[in-house]
């Protein structure tokens, strides 16, 4: 009994330390965004602002128009992430479930395309976007970002679909379902944890992408959050107040997305689905 109590105490203490360790960067961004410039540049750092100020947020939204950058990132990330999932789900299902010649080569090709360095691809992609007249346009990013998200999403969902017992689909087909109906009614619902987690990661990839956005977007009205934050660094001068405020705001949508989808990120939905 005593051993159980001690182990629980140790577990709680370790968990508390890890939580503090993980949340401290967010806390530091918050307090830095609320400090005056004089206090930020003090040699001895303070762990709570001596004088609260919202000058950094005023500069961020009123002078730099950061809300427009947030909306740009939301527009691109939502369209690309949901579009990538819509394309990747049937593609991954076909590779995982349907036997056809060259299936392994297609699977490996998807993985290789995901691992391809962006520094190799950004020049031809920039030439393509410029050729079709989508440079300095958010639709140019919508066209380019799937080259990152679709290979990743497809590769991840292949393994999820393979983990679902085929006997469930076979039973549905025997009961009168077609292959497409079995895919939509059996396989996709059971793979929901994998689909949701892949969607979140695809969204995060678009939300934080910098290189392609830097190459394609030059106009301030179309810049995404990473570009807007990078513009706050001029030479060796850092606008720490607005920069930390913008970084904090940029992390909020991703945190909210994880919290909303948390209950769907649960495995084991197929446990007991097949007898024996």
C-alpha cells in the first residue's frame, strides 16, 4: 500500500515538472509581450512584468495589421489540410486494401516524395506558380502546400488502414455492401483517430511553413504568420514585444484544434470488433 502511494506521488511530481517544463515557453512569451521595452532588455530577467503594457499588441494589430496575416494562414491551412485528407483517404485505402501491380513501388514513391528536401523543390515550384500567374497570391500556396501534406497524409493513413481487420469489411461485403460502401461505412469510421491526427499534423505543417511562403509571397497583404513574424526582425533589432505577442497568438489556433479533437485521438476502436 505504501509503495503504491509513493509511486503515485513520484508520478505526480514528475508530471508536474514536465507540465511546467512544457508550459514555460508559452508563459515566457506571454509575460514578454506584456513588458515594456526597457524591462525586456534588462540584464537580469524578471519573471513577471513590473509594469503591464499592451503596447506590443497595439503595435502588432494597429500598426502591423497582424490579424490579416492570421486570416491568411487560416485560409490556406484549412483548405489545404481538408483537401489533402479528402485526396489521401481513398488513395491510402487503395494502396492498403487493393492488390495491384506496383503497389509497393507506389507506396515507396509516396514516402520518397515526402522526404524530398524543400530546398530542392522550391525553385521549380516557384517557376510553376509564376508561370500560371499565382505568385503573390494565397491560391499559389494552396497549390504548392499539398506537395508536402498529401504524401505525408497518404503514407500515415496507409498504416492506419492496414491495422483495421479486413474481416470487418469482408463481413459488410457479404451482407450486401459494395467495396465503396464498405470503405465509407466501415474502414473510414474505424480509422477516425488516424484521420484526425493526420489532419491536425497537416494543418500544423501549413500553419508553420516558411520557405515556400517566403518564395511565393512578397506583398504584405498576402503574407502568412511566419512571414509576418520574420518581418519583425530587422537586422539585429528584434521587436520582442510584438514578436512574442504574435508567436503566442499563432500558437492558440493549434492548441484549440488539439483540444477540440482530443476525444477523437483515441485508439483501440476496433478492439473486439472481430470474434476470435
